[in-house]
C-alpha cells in the first residue's frame, strides 16, 4: 500500500511539473498559475520524501543494496 502511495505521489508530482511548464509557455506573466503549480509540486515532493522516510523508519521499505 505504501509503495502504491509513493508511486501515485510521484505521478502527481510529474503532472504538476508539466502543468507548470504549460503555464510558463502559455501565460504572458499576468497569472499566478505557474507559481501555484510549482508550489504544489514542491509540496508533493516533500510529502513523497516524507512517505519514503516513514517507510524506511517503519520497516515497510527495505534497501537491498550490497553496500
């Protein structure tokens, strides 16, 4: 369940990134939609990082790296 939530958060982050790109290209600088899209992207990225941190702390995510 946690892995699915992390993947959904990453997809939402990518969608917000592309909406910000769209607003950057289409708006003439008169709107705050770009600022809102990038704020949402930063918030989603922070929440994703918090989910990953919580997953490692709780033991639901495990690293299998050899180092």
